[in-house]
C-alpha cells in the first residue's frame, strides 16, 4: 500500500541548534500513529515543518505522492492535511459556531457549498452543538480542545495532526476526548498523527509510535515494543517516571 | 428577520435626517460643513472595513485620501478632463498605493503595515512640497472645476456615495468575508491552519478600503475645488481613527455616525470660541474613557434590543 505521508531525511536548524535531524517515516492511509519524546525532542517543530509553518532546510515531505515543499500553510490544509495547536488558539471575540465556519470556508470545502450545515454537523460530531452560540471566551479548557479539533475537521482533512490534544485536561475530560479521536479514526477513516505526553491514553490510542529524542527518530514500532526499546528507556530515565511506570 | 427590519428602519431614518438637514438649515455654509462630514464618513467606514475588522491598524489612511485628491486635481487642473474622471482615477491611484504598501508589509505579522502606512503618507506630503513645480507646493492646486454648480447637489451626491459605500461594506462585513477578517483579528496562524489564505484577504480588503478612501479624497478635492499637501497629513489619519473609535470599531455603520458627529462637533462648539478645541478634547476623552467600545454602535444595539 502506498504511503499517505512520506517524510524523508527532514532537517531543520535554528542557528547552531539542530531541532529536527534527518527524520524519515511514512504514514499509511487509515492509520493512527503517535510521536513520543521528551520536551525539546523536536516534535512540535516537526509538525510545523509538515504543515508549512516553518520552512524545511533539507529533506522532502510528500503527501499523496505530491511534494509539500515551499507550500504556504493554507495550501497544505487545502491538500487535506490539517493540524491543531498545542496551546488552544480560538478566534477570540467570535462564537463557537463562527470559529468552525472559518474552517468550512477553506476553498477545499467551500466549493461544495452548505457551509453552515457543515459547521453544525461538525459541532454535533465533537459534542459542541449545544454551545454553538457561546462566545469562545466563555468556553472551558476542555471545550476549547474540542473546538480546536472541530476547526481542523471543518477543512475535511485526510490526515489530521493533533499536537498534544490532552494537554491541560483532567482525567475525566481525557476519556471522552480519547473516545472522540478513536471514533474519528474508526468511523471517518481519518489518518491521525498525535503528539502526546499523557502516555497511558496515548499508548492505548495509537497503533504505531515514532519515538524522538534530540531531534532524531530513535525508534519506530508498536507501542508495546517502543516502551521496552532500550534507546527510548534511556531517553526517559532521569527525566520522568511515567513511561517506566506504565511499561 | 425582525432585527434586519429594525436595521433597515434605522438606516432609512438616518438617511432621511441627513437628506433633510441642509433643507432645514437653508445655508450654503452649513451645507458645506455637512458635505465634509459625509466625506469623513466615507473615510471612517473604509478604514473600519480593513483595520477595524482585521485588527491590522492603518496609521496612514491619508495616503489613500491624498492620492485620490491629488489625482482628481491633476485630472481636472492639469489634464483638463471632466472632473467626473477624477473619481475613478482617484480610486485607481489609491488602489495602486495600497498594493505598493500592502504587498510587502501585509505578508508579515507585527507593526510593519501600520508603520509603513504612516511613513508613506508622510513621505507623500513631503514630496508634494518638494516637487512644487508640478504640485503647487504648499499652496497646492487651486481653481478646480466643481462636480456640480449647486452646493446642495454636491451634498446629495456625497450622501449617495456614503450610503452606497456603507451599505456595500456592511454587506461584505456581514458575509463570510467579514467572518474571515474577524478570524484574522483573532489569530492569524490559526486562520492559516483553517485553510484560509490570510495574505490574500488582508491585501484585498486594503485594496477595497483604498478604493473607497481614494474616491472620498477625489470628492473632497472637488468640494474644496483645491488640494493642498494637508490631505496627506498624519492629523487627518488620526482624526479618522478617532472617529472610528467613537463610532464603534468593526461595526462599519458606527464609524459613519462617529465621523458625522465628530466632524460637526467643532461647529456646534463654535460659540465657545477659544475653548472649543479644549472642550472637544475633553468630550473625546470622556467618550473613550466611559465607553471604550465607542458610542454610536453600542447605542444602536441598545435601541434595537438584543444582539
């Protein structure tokens, strides 16, 4: 099966610091994968490189066989690759509904028409339908997380990149959000790539893990293998107890 | 639907009052003051469309006004064409200036656009003085042909232009175009992540804003039958921003009201003599202090009831 996303030898330097070094991996259509790594491993930088928010120094990114090199972020979204942000970035001063409408105005979906109906359907899907008219400034953090996903979904992506979707959430909020992501994968056939620190939920959610440290990929494999991988264990020892705790 | 009806009734009432005002005053002087207030309305509404909605403040709206005014003056005074040509020509040259400033600066985030507009308007004001052989220097270009012989005709033409500009920009602001501009104001990167070509919307909105302001500038030149370098003045740009603030930023119709009220206020206060500007400033400070969202738009929302 051909890859949906093919990342080859991607490198990015910031001055003397190599944030992402020689990263290569592929995503198969319909797969749900995760990027694991301690703080500063280059995970978010990699997301920014894939979505055009930062320009590549070296390497290639191919999506459905076409190169994404040099494309502006909005063009990449309109190819079918959408993202969320680690910190929620709602459009302040607008309602929940309007926030999602903006995603529905991406040329990729706008052409099909039915913008408002589509926005309503997506709010329904993520469980925000009852709060459509609420100004985003009045939303709880958990709802902002859902809105972040809803706005990305509005652009009708084939591949969804989620940057720490559980960040800042309590365990009672993580479970339903995790179920939502699983549903998007199972029912919509979305290919999903997740960055996450909450390892327990993460490991249950993803089928494959790309482990990074100091900007490099140190291991790729199923979650059960990755948590026992010597280089992954080494990267985490002394930093946090969590991964060993759940292994 | 009811809300729309109330908006229509409100708009028609304002239009009727403005249509009757010069008839009640029966004085060419008052008609002139009212005409200028309408032209300020066009400038404020066009500023609000770009900057009020998208949050990218433009500190040099006078660049477009001056471009429109001088173009109209050249068309009429130097090329000896009908003054009517000044309106489209003024709009066109203003659009050209908006592309020159907007293209390099609106691709960037940060204060570059605001500062470039401020600088460009100031440079143009200087250039008008330096190239006095062509521009008439400090005296500018006098003796232009008016669009109409009757001051009242000029007034009604400006009223029509203001109504048209306000209605068109209000419709655009309430369409998905306006939703996108407000999203840009909220978070530009998130807007890109939603698949929106942010740079296109900013530049296109500036072009629309410039076209309206340039037409207003041409109208101003025709009304005064002269232009001077002051049409590029920083003070003019700032006055327009204050009018937008008082009107209620981002509402389009509010700045129209703010412009008319503030343009007329000095005349109303004329009886105070030397204290006029002092009182004017204090009134402004009170408005901005006690009603930071402006006066006109919030007042109308309250009158209309519910959002």
